[in-house]
C-alpha cells in the first residue's frame, strides 16, 4: 500500500493540472501516464546499463548513442521551461510514438499520443512531482497508479469505468484463478480485473483455500508458482479488449506497473462481427477460448447492426447486457468459468431475449451463483441494482447458490482504495462452503441459500433473489388499548401534579 506522502504527492500532481487549466480527468491521467512511461524507460535503460557492464553487451536498450538527450534524466533537468516544453512536445513524444514493441506492450498504444500540456510552468511542476514518485519500488508502483486511476471516480465523471476494489476481489476469489490458466475481459476498461488476478496470484496465502496443487501433482508456494509459469504470465495469460483507446493505454500502464509487461490488449468491440474474425482462438471456445473471464460489461446499451450472428442465434436482442453473457460463454473453453456483473433486469426481465439467456445459462451451462449486490455500488448509476453471476461453461445446472448482500456501508472512494471487510466479506466464505458441501443451505430465510434448477425453471427461469428468499414473520404482542389508555392517563395526572408544584414555587 502507498503511504500518505505518496497520496499527497499524487493529489498535488492532480491539483497542478487543475490549476494549470486541464480539468478533464482522462486527459490528466493520460498525460501523467505518458510521462511516467518516459521515466520508466529511462529507469529500465539505467538498469540495463548496469547489467551489461560485465557482459560486454551493448548498454543501449531503448536509447542509442544519438538518442541520449531523449532520456528523462537529461531533459527533465532543463532549467528553461519553454525549451523543455518544446523539446518534450517535438522530440520526446514523437519518439515514444514510434518506439514500437520493445519490451513494453504499452508502447503499442502510444502511436497517437500528443502532449496536451501547453504551459511551460505546468510541465515543470508535473515533471518535479513525477520525479518524486517511488516508481523504482515494484511493491508500490502499482498501488500508486491504482490510486491515480481512482481519480476517475472522485472527479465526478467516468465513474462507470471504476468497479469497487472489494467487488473485484470478491469476483476473483469466486473463480479462484491459477497461474497456468488463460484469463480475459471483453470490456476491460483500465484492466482492474486483470490486475486483481495478478495480485491474487502473488499472495495466495492471504486468501483462504488458494493453495493449490500444480501441474504434475507438486505443491508450491506463490513465488515458485509464479516463477514456474513466468513466461505464460508475461506473454499468454492476460487478454483484454476495449473499444476506447484511452482505456487501453491506461490498462496497459496499469498491468505494466503491476509486473505484466506484455499483456494481450486490443482495440476491439467484442460484440462486433470483426472480433471472431480477427481473434478466432480467443473469441471461440471451440477453437481455443479462455479458462476464466471476469468482467463488468456496459449496462443498458443498445447496439446497431454490427452484432456477430453467432450471438444472435442464441438470443435475438440488441441489448448489450444480454449479449455480453452469451459472448462470455462463447469465449470460454469447455468447463471455463466466469463471474460477471449484470443489472438486475437480466435476472427477472420478461422479454423473450431475457428468458432465452437465462434458459441458456441453466440448461446448457452450469449457473453456480447469483449474488445480489447492494444498490448504489456504482456511483454513475445511482439506484441501479446489480448482481454477480457465477457460471461454468457446459453441463447442466442442478442447484444455484444465492446470496443476499444487503449492507455495503463504505463510501465509494474508500471501496476503490482499500481492502476493507464489510457485508460482502461473508460471500466468499459461504460460497466455498456451498461448493464443498459443508452446509445444505436449505434455509431460504438466511442470506445464503440454494435453489434447485427445477424450481427456477418452474418460475419462468427467474433469478431474482426476492422470488426465492423467504421472510420469517414473527408474531408481535401488543398491549390492550385499555391498558395503554390507563398508562397515558396516569402520565397526564403526574404532569398536572408537577405543573401545580411549579406554579406554587413561582408565586
């Protein structure tokens, strides 16, 4: 976790932009990201130079002999602000645009970048603040960038891109990823789910039940697990898609600062006809597919004519929240698993499309869990109720785990920043107990209970928790009206007596 000083430095950096005339949070974070990338390149170059002193290899990795002036350590110390602004705009940024895929996937998303800072004084302030950030510490650089991304929400706009961290961590725990699996998000945004998986794999001992048997039957701790699957984690594990280039740049930076330098990220509308044509082994589980998909796809979107026909064969609709469920199932391998966030309308909508999606989930796949989230989780959709669907591709549903999460007492900003126990902390515990048959979960008055697939089918495939949750009414005993009236009369007598005594005292 970052300390208060680092948070204060980031807050000051943000304020510098705001007072310097740049108030759009996305532009601010983009500009900071580009400059952080420039500094990271210089740090990587310095590290490479040290490692090649003894080997005799070329000390140049990103900056050749005639490009040394482009390094952060050189231009960031310019005393003339106007000269620095001109140099960064006309020399440094063009170099970052053409850097190509040298070690950092992030560079692929730098092709269209430009310096939005037009004031020399602002650039000097920003460079000084970035210089103070502890980017050399791998333990904190990811956390500081997450804190920076949280500004998307606290700024009051673009909050739809932020899923509260404790919700993300819950969903990661529900699918329990392994370091040798392939994982994706078809609407990745800033890659919060993918980053959370990387953090989960690094600290499995902190999550109950995460110690697993590896391939070949051997057991290993988290460090050995990550070492054994290092190449896979760096080059083949993480797959993300988004149709917002800005989000992809932030996603790539986010993953890079969390130790994943070559994630597979692409600018793509995953619901479109082009997706399975360009990425057949990811878009089609029959040709490859993914082991795990975690996502918080767009809500309440209505698409045009570009939807892939394979999705429309299962559900005739243009509603994005329904199409994404079918898309996720299509992208998963057989027995692949997923946890995604959906609006409550998906659970009880009565249209043919809603019914078709729920029937497809139950009868041709294994719907594992429906977790009803408290309203107000997502700041940008005030009052919208949501749920987490947990499912496995293939098979047929027998029983479904339901959990009614009613309380979520933390402010939204805190949820994005801290891992704090709240009412949702019990969900993962109960889900694992249900998976391990440690409880029959037959009591539907409890927060956690199970419902048979047959019961759900009999209720028109409805998945709303209110359809199945039972409320235990307790008989309340009230006093007879005559007794209550007598007590009131006695109180009146006492009041009159007290008033009479006060009147005597005032004479």
